[in-house]
C-alpha cells in the first residue's frame, strides 16, 4: 500500500468514503481537530467501548463503573493541579508563523533516529537471513548502539528540562539538534512558553452571576471526587477500582494526525485504589493486564511496546505508555500511571472533606494510593481501523479493499444477500434477516451483482456474508462467505446462528485474558 504516509491518507479517505468518520461541521469548512462518527463508525466505536467495559468492569468483581458529569465544580481543577500545571510547552517559528509543541519537535527528531535503527535492522536481516538474531544485533551493532544512546541522552535532557520548568534549555536543545520548521525550513524560533489546555465555559444566565467552569480535560477527577460515595454505597474494600468512559476536552494547539489528537475525545479510564506501599506491585500488575488486553485483539504483539516516562506528571511516581505502531510510527495509545495519594489528598484539602478509607483489618484510616489505566477510545479506534485496512491482490489479478477488523468488534456481524430479487428469494432473505437481527447487528443488501455486494461488505469489515439462492428454497441451506479467506461454505440455515455466534462473540478474546 505504498509508503506509510500514503497508507495514512488511505485510512482517512476510507473512513470518510465508507461512513466511519466525518470532519465536524464539514459544510462550514470543518472545525479543526473535531470529528463526527458516522453510521458505520459509531457501531465500531460502541463495540470497542463495550469490549473495554466488559473486560474492565464486568469481568472484575473488585471494579465498578460510574458515569460522572462533564461539568465539575471549578475547585476540582485547582485541586487536581490542572489550572496551574496542565500546560504544553509551545514554540513558534517566526518565518512560517506556525506554532509547535516543543517536546513533540524533539520527540519527532528522535523518531527519525528510530527509523534509522529500523533500517539497520532490516538491512542486517536481509544480510544474515535465517541466522539473524535481532535482540543480539541491537545490543552489539555499534551504529545501532550509538543511535540508541543518542535518543536516550536527548530524551533524558528533555525530560529533566521540562520537569525543572527550564524552558530555555528546551529551546537550546531544539537549536543544538538543528531542528527546523517543517514548513519554513528555518531555525528562526521564538522562546518556549507554557500554554494551558483547558477549555473554559460559563454556568449561569447573567454575566454578573455566572461562574467560570472548565470542560473536563480527563474523566479521572469525576472518579476521585466520588471515591468515598462509591466505597461507602458499594461497601467496597481496598483494593478496588472505579471505571468510567466519557468525553474529555483539550485545547490542543498542535492538533493533527486525524483522530489521534482531538480537541473533543473520549477516554476509558480506571482508577484502582490500593494500600500505600503496595502501589508499585499494582502498577506492574496493571501494566501486564492492559498489555494482555491489547494482545487479545489479535492485531500482532510486535505492534505494541511500553515506553516508560522520563518526565513524570506532577501526580505520578511511575508511568508508562503503551505505544502502538500507527501508520505514522509508534505513538501513545494508553497510559498506565501510579498516581500516589496525590489526587485524594488534594481534594481533601480543597474541599475540607475527609477522603480516607477505614481499614477494618488494620483498624486504621489512610489515604489510598491510585494506579490508573487511561486509554483514548478514539485512538483505539484509529489503531484498529488503520491496522485492519488492507489492499489485496487476488488470483485473477484484481484487487480488493478489505477491513479486517477483529470480527467481534465489527460494525455488522453478517450481511444477508439474496442472489436475485425475484423468485421469492428477497422474501426468504428478509425472513432470515428478521430472525438474525434479534441476535446480531445485521445488514441487508439486494442491489447489484453479488460480487459487488461482497466487496462493499469487505470494505466495511463485515466478517460474514450469507447468500440465499434457489437451492435455499429446496433444501434450506445457505452459503456463508468468510471475509478474510473469501471461502464459501454451504451450511444448513438452522445452524447458522450458532455458527456465527461462536465466531463473533467477545468470549474467545476475553478468555485469553483469564
Ligand atoms: N487521566 C490520565 C490522563 O488523562 P493522558 O495521558 O493525558 O492521561 C490518556 O491521556 C489517554 O487519553 C492517552 O493515552 C490517549 O489515548 C488519550 N488522549 C489524550 N489526549 C488526547 C487527544 N487530544 N485526542 C485523543 N486522545 C487523547
């Protein structure tokens, strides 16, 4: 499918052409970094959310879910540190007048060095063939070792400078690395400045009495402020978790890469409350559990990696990103953070309400520590969508575009296709559609030749197509076509529901995590 850039363009145009994602307010020329999910996209998005909810909430007897409001008391954001510290370091290029995130400029520079490492590995793989030992190669090849050292030195300096708020050194780093503006090609940079990412809004009708509010930049705080409500009403014992999914808003200045970085997006977060001192064990456990969840989707283990943070957020004592290989390289998909007791203590201080847990076994009260897992639903959508989109050359030299979404997440599970409209086949097919729609999300299509209809279903990722033909009338059998292999089997109509159910339920993926 050509270069990664071409592939990414194909992903974006396919998402629009086949009704997955549209630019928001497109008829008014769109709103940058805001997107709408279309008729096929909303189903896929719902299925991903449901798969996360099932595995996170319903499969853990020590985790419960909530759905807290987007608008919260303004003190929430003072307490959480977002008013003072939820900033991005920005830098402008004086020639192009374009604004960039200074840390992203440096990280992109490092990603280019990573690409050089990948090229060295590829070359060596070709040279050594079967005998190639990648692990050995990356720790012994002088060029690769040099590249890795360079990346590590740069990122550790960036991390330290950001942690110490030394923005002058961040600018110096950009200058020293000879990083140029991708538009102007020049190094004519301004100083680096901090920019707060929260969207403000107002509560109340008159301008004198209105209260300033923020649209939440993360769902987590709705969980922290409800910690005691849930613990008491649910009689929860530590360790336990609270999960939720919902919208979050960030005034991203460098908003690009389609739905990877949006201004309005959805998070799926879980805060796990633990006894202080045990947080590191739980952090390791949740790292493993979340990686297993990703692997359970069957999109290839090599597409994921951990990236431990050099620079820790103001609330964390350990943090890692689960990165995914998007068409534009490995980037953060999910964060796992050990947030200490920071948030609960802050809310306790700012609200004046005690937010402690009484441990009956120890006969003492304490403020629990929190390990959080936080994943962007839209990023997960992009990971699945981009990884699934393939262009295949068939035996007869034609090509087909197919979206090999894991079947249990696909928009439709099955398409019902009468071979022709006449001879009662439409009516028969409609009856089958009406029966199966009770169990699955099913689509019905009787327009055009059946080959074209198969292609349409391939392009939206429907894993099974059922064709009703004249033989169906005689012996009550149908043909069922598999999206990935294109193999068609003739099976009795009676068994078709179980045949599909087996293949499209969450169960087999979920059981990989037990
Ligand atoms: N409560 C912790 C928290 O919000 P984060 O690393 O800022 O941590 C968590 O965000 C996840 O939310 C990210 O890993 C990413 O998947 C998603 N996310 C963050 N900003 C986003 C944006 N602007 N657009 C889409 N997804 C975003």
